[in-house]
């Protein structure tokens, strides 16, 4: 699977000086988000950037289902609103604007936006998307048509990302066509500039998992070197998501099956609460492999790098850190791991034979 997200991250240093929130020459104004969330009484939610140019991560208290959040922006800025149960929705922060967010925090897709030009446009499409009679292909056609009919609106970028970019195997041709239909000013958006550059670069670049720095349950640093000459199964989960916890438990036999072979397990939690994370690990008896958490939730770099869209999620890499499979489960996963492990064992054996042959040649010369 190929993705543009890793390359976008690499390009950030070149783009930050003109990023969305740098505000070098522009005067920042306040955006206000007022929430009314059913099923959420006294709790805390997170608000953070939906792209890599806004690095803020704010905890927002909720009291009796209501919250108010204010942030200074100098241009339209996409923000994620993430709820304790793992659901999240996007809003567009506009200068001197108040937007109301309402819905049931226990039901994904029930959120509504009111207030602000761009959020009103987003809500217009979200209302269309509620049509349960639409097939997936029909939904994509509606999204395509809606995006091309809004060439001047940042909301079009959000919808393009949701339906055509942030998916496992995006079509570069379709993305380029959608960008081409946007106005010149919108095409100058830093995200779209980086997106075009990343698509150019991915013509000869595969997804690579060769770089990451994580921390385990005792805060020990974990990097790819920990899994020297082994393939890795990276698994994404959270204590609040029962499906991902069930899948974590299902991974336990793999550790025994591939013990003493070039295979390693690495679980990456999106939990924000350390105690809940550790409690789930103990309860599920998933302590026999490496468990990590950076407490960044969906804002974790690896989430972007591997285009993680849901939980559970997994990524299988070979010993060279190339991604060889995504979201494989059951016997299919076991068979794929065995295939990759056998390839690594064969390669190691051939390398050992080569070294022995070199030693024999050296002895003959003596």
C-alpha cells in the first residue's frame, strides 16, 4: 500500500514558514466553538489540528453536556474534536466566527454544525450523506460533485481528504482532477501544495516503517532497532474501543506461534488516560509483547503515516521495514506472517552460507 502521509510529514520544515497558523504577517482573530453534546455530561474532550501545521492539543472540559472553546486563527483552520469514547468530528475554525456543534457523542455521524460560512457548507453535505439508501459508490459520486461545485471553499478540501485522500489506496489521478477544479487561491493552500508534491514523490516511494520512537509501559524507548532483522506487526487499539480490545486478545496465539522466529509484535494505544490503558492490558492479558503509548490519541504521527482511520487497525512490515500488509486478520494474517518470516529466515541462511564460503576461501589462501 502506498500513502502520501509520510512524505507530507517530511516536507513540513519547508512549509512551516508559510503554514496555516504561523501568522507572520496576519492578525489573528478568535474562533469560538460552542458544544451541546447528548450522552456526555461531565467529562473532557480534545481539540487538535486536522493537519500538520497546527500543532495545538487542547483539553476542553464538558459540563452537563456543554462546552465552549476559543482559539486564535488567521485563516480557515481545520480542527478535530475528539470525544472520550473515540468518536471525533471536524470543524473549520474561521476568524471572528461562532460555530455551534450539537449531537449525540455516543453515536458517530450524528453531529451537526451551525454558524460560519465553511461549517455551513460542510453541514450541507453531511445532511446529504445521511441518505441511507446511497451505496458507497453513489456517496463518492455525490462527494465528487459537491467538491467540484465549491471551488472557492476550504470545506471542499476537508471533503476531498475524507473521501479521496485519507483512505488506504488513494487515486492520485482523481485527487489531481479534484484539485484542478479548485480556484487558484485554493490551490495555493499549503496542504494542497504539499499534497501535490507528495504525490509526485510517491511515484517511486513505498511506505516505510523505518523510523519511529515510542515508549512502553515503563517508559522505555522503543525504536525499530529493537526488532533487528525481524518483521513487525504494528497494532493500533484503545481501551475504550471493545472491538480493538477483542482483537488484541486474538493476537495472543501469534506470539507463541512465532516465538524464537524473526517476528515481533508492537501494540500502539491511542488512549489518553494512562491508568485506563494499563488496566486494559492487565485485564486482557496482553503483556507478552511490547505495548506503547505516547498519549497523543489520534494526533499521533504514526496514525497519519499509516492512514489509520478506525480501530482496530494493523500494519505488517518485513525486516527491511517495508509495509507488506494492512488490516489482515485471522488465518490470513497468520499465513502472511509465516510467508514474510520464511523469506527472512531464507535470507539469513543465505547470508550465513555466503560468510562461510568467504571464510573457506580465506583459509585456502593461507
